[in-house]
C-alpha cells in the first residue's frame, strides 16, 4: 500500500487485526446499514449523530488536537490526529446530509424539499466562495459567518414555513428569470455579481494580508448580519406579499404599518446591514470600499420598483406621499 496513503489513516486501520474481529466489524457495519435503510426513525437519529460528530471532528481539526485510545491487540494509539479529524469531518458531514435527506426530506412537501435542496446547494456554494479564495479551512471568521448566516436564514425560513407558507413560496421565486421588467433583470444580474464579489474578496484580503481587522470588529459584522435577518422577520410579519421579485398580485394591498411606517422599502434597508456586515464579519476593510458601488444598483432597483407599484398597486401613490423616505430614514 502507498505509504503516503497509510500515513493518512489511524495506525490501527493498517495494523493486522484478528480475523474474528475483522469479521465482527464487517457484520456489525452491514447490520447497521440494513437497519438504517429499513427504518426512517433510525435515519433521523443517525442524521443528528453524524451532525454532532462532524462538528466535534471539525473542532478537533481546528484546535490541532489528538485523542489517544487503547485498542485491543494494538495498545495505545492516536485515533484522532488533526489530519484524520479533518478528513473524517467531511465524511461524517456527507453521511449527515444523506441521512437527513432520506430521513426527513424524501417524503416532505415539494416546496420544503425544494428549500432543503437549495439550502444545501447554497451552503456548498458559500463554503466554496469563502474557503477556496482563503486557501485554508483555518479561517475562523469564515466559519463564524457561515454559522450565523445558516442559523439566521434557517430560523427565518422555519418561521415562514410555520406562519406564512404563501410568503415562503414567494420568497423562493427569486432570481433574474422571475423578473418581468427588463430593467430589473439587469439590476438583478448586477446585484448577483456584486454579492459574489462581496463574499470572495474578504477571504482573499485575509489570505494575502492586505488589511488587519481586530476580532471584535468581525463579531460586530456577524451581529449586523443577524440584525438584517431580524428586519426581514419584521417585514414578513406585516407584509405577506413581500416577494423577492417586483410584481403586483391579485388582492395585494398597500402596507403602511410596522417597519413600512418608517421607510417604503424595509427589505432593502435590511440588505444594507447585510452588505456592511459581510466584509466586517469576514475580516476585510478593503471590501468596504465596494459598498458605494452597490448604492446606484440598489437605487435603480428601488426607483423601477416604485414605478411598477405606483402604476399597478392602488393606493401606493398616496402611501408614497405619507412615507417620504425610500431606503434610509431622514436621508432618502
């Protein structure tokens, strides 16, 4: 066997074990696999177990920790070196996704199944956009940002699924293809590109040491990201028609209560905190210089959206006269 490959494995895996012990391990693994395939509740349990174990293994890898264990016929061995922990963490996380899908998702409502699939894909893409430019997994700001984003977006999604499934469906119909106005298609394309740059540039900054940011500032950035989702939640409480694209539906009414009493576009107001919080959370001062370039794109979307709403939504012109500010109170 290739010595480089052997060096990546625990010593007891490449040490000759008694035949009876090998047979027992194989039979036990096959029995566990049979039970997991047959019973959905077991798959649900294993999803939780693999989720926890992958987290523990990531912790051992990040902290450079080894764990000794007494093995029969082998003696004291180090079953968890940092390199092995990192590899196992990936395997356990993949097993978690498989058990989660076949335990929870496979018989879900089609909308929820689509949400889970898009969430998993989105998480993978986000991890790639952050850690590939960083060139390392030892980037605590990246892990903290991903954790905050997943927790907040997950909580927001669960709230919508429980209290306003119709709005949840509207929020899933996002993207360039769902926009009817050509101007909005262009604006959405520009916003999409800007968001990619906003996530990719900070890890490059950290990797090459272009700027130094105290850890306290990154924590503030994560707090701003969480606050943006709180405003999303406040919007959703009062406006079930807060779709992700520009449109007016049958039966839609003007909302002037809650956060809509302060600014006409509170969703975009919340997005400002997300735009500012992301580079801070990921540890980059230089990326903040991109923010002024976002403003014209956001302004173009708001102005075109208001044109559509004033044309198609009864009462919106009067609402514009009562609530003067579009995006930032007392500013614009």
